C-alpha cells in the first residue's frame, strides 16, 4: 500500500517547536552533550529556524508533518508552588536571588524534544480501536518533570475527540515509575495498518527487590524503569504477545545513552541498532522475531558493529537518533544529524547500510540541528511519532498539521519574537516573561489550540 495516499494510515511526525528560552544550562543527567555545552551562549532564533527547516524539508518530501507548541518558560506557576510571591517579575528576581539553579530549570526549553512527551499506541493495536496517549512524567529531572501537565493539555487540545483518542494520566512521578516517553518505545510491524509488536526499552528496575535494580551501570542512573514501561502497556490495553520489554546495556547507559533512541531506531519491520544497545541482544531479537512472526511480519535487524562505529562515536554523532521513514516507493530513508557526515567511520557505515540489499534503507540525508544537538537532542528527539488513520487525521485539530503556509507563518512568528542570543545570566531578565507570553499567546491562536497554557487562564 502507498503510505502517502490520502486515505492511508500514516505516521505523522510532530516536531517540537523550539521555545524562545532555549539555552545551555547543563541540566540533563547522563546526557554528555548537555553537560559539555553548559554555559554556552545559545541562539533560540536559530534553534527554532533549524527545526522548522527540517519540518519543511520532510513535508516537501511528502512525509506527514505536524508541530507541537513550546511550553511557557520561565514557568512562573512553578515559582508559586515553591513559595515565591509577588508579581511575576518579583518572583523571578526572588528565585534568582535564592538559587539561580531554580531559574535555570524553570526556564528550560526542553519540551522541544517531543520524543519524550508521551508514549502512543496506534488504534490498530488497541483493543478499543482508539489511539492511546500517556504523557511522560519525566520525573528524573526537575526541569523536565514540569512538562507533563502542559503536554497533557496540548495533546488533549489536539486529540480531543474521545471516540478516536484516549488520554491517560501520566504515571506517578516517582523514581519507581520513571517514564521518558516514546524515546524508549518502538513499534515494529509489517506496515502501519498491520499489527505491531511494541518494543519497550528500560534501564533499571524501579521497585525495590533487594537487588541493584540496574546491574552493571557505574556512572549514570537509568531514566526509564521496567515498571513504567509495563504500566503504559497495561494502560493502553496491550497484551503480552504484543510487547517485548528489553533492558538497555549498562555499557550504553554509562557511555551517555540516556534514552534508547540514542542507540536504536525502528520503522516498519526494520530495527537499526548498535550491538551495544541491549543487555541481551540475542534474547531481544529472538523474542521480537517470534512475536512478529505470529503477526505475519518478519523482523529486519540492521546491526551496527562496534568495530565499524564505536559506542563513543555513536553517541557523539547521534547516528541512531535519526528518523527512519518510509518513502512513497516503500523504500526507507534515514534522516541523520549533520554530525554523522563529518565522522568518516559513521559516514562509511551509512554508505554500507544504504548499499546493502538485505534491508530497505535506500538513502540517507543529513540536517543541521546543531542548536538542539548541543543539548543532546538530534532529529529523532525533536519529533513525536503518531500513526493515524485518515479518519483520525480528520478528527484531530488540523491547526498543528504542517504545510508551506504554516511554515511561513511560523518562520515569521519566530523572527518577530525570538532573541538571537541568550546567556545563563539573561534568564534572570524579567523582560523574558512578557516576551515569551506574548509569543505563545499569538502562537496558540495561530495553531488554533485555544488556551492551553496556565498563564492564559489565570493571567499570572
Ligand atoms: O532530556 N536535554 C534533553 C535531551 C532529550 C533528548 N531526547 C531524546 N533522546 N529523545 C534530556 O536530556 C538539556 C537541557 C539543558 O542542559 O539545558 C536537556 O534537557
């Protein structure tokens, strides 16, 4: 089936629009790029335009593209909860005086990485025939834990029709149920409108069983727990024969693989992965094969060996944080960060993969998303995949679907509102509050979303 046909079930990639406070605060645990770029001067305007250029290129190539709005930052509502009082500017000043780390966290534009926004099960696989969404609690860091309520509000406004869409509450925001969304979830299938096997990848056990919970890792605590992945599968009504729960390798986590999408990517029946991705590679492949076979699908593993691309190079170039997409002719294209082309070993491996007739990957294309990359976010981090039938696309809010006109409007909006330079000290500037609120207020009208932000409802 031509997956580009208007009546076809399609994968829509919803990219996060980079917010006006994009900065390098070095906030993210286990994320080497974030730590090593801490304190760099950011360029929010360039970051947003790089993201929009990628969206436009993929839209122009015929892929279905959507956009998700940024979150209001600085998050003044969070300062209320932390006991700061007064006007928004007074609260910001008091928080900065008390502890600049609070202001850095509540100013982060990290919601741009929408692969972490939620986990989604397409209607084809759900027993009630609806698309299921669970906003991720992102509880492993303060700057991201504050995303979940606004993410849920945005998804609720976009996928509001409950005859087609089911919204679940985020999991309890506690280490036992630590959930980082679709970055640790891959649906493997013969086609978007064929049954899928759901690969959930986790790094540690959450509930105490008297053992280590994360055997082997010495450097970083894993973000996703097995219990969180299992709870999401239950919420969405997935049965045991539809799921594979796989543990990440300790070596990968310690090398900076804080989400599985830094070391593996899947699309259709293809799983492109590094040999160090999983604690037990053979067992994961065997279980995937068996469960896919039962649904009439054949797994196509594309393994990248360590002697071709080291774990270090994989993390530094984000080779696996790429978008693997099905073209109109059924072959696949992989959208990689520009950093991959500049690394000879990675470029050679990409050449080998696209030349190999044993897999359907026929082409790769590189995009420059450096502003995001320097915080550990590649092309795949920037997008949330939602498989939607034609009826579901018709039932969703059309304002967030991307086309040439939407692109031009968003570029003009960015150019009107965004700064081209932001330092950490600039985050104390009270002018940012009014600037970002004015921008986001205009954006929700532009995208037809209504009042999804707290400040629009209570004017704080
Ligand atoms: O959670 N970085 C994000 C990057 C998320 C990437 N997403 C996926 N792999 N799907 C994170 O580590 C950095 C923010 C800062 O340091 O200012 C940050 O949050």
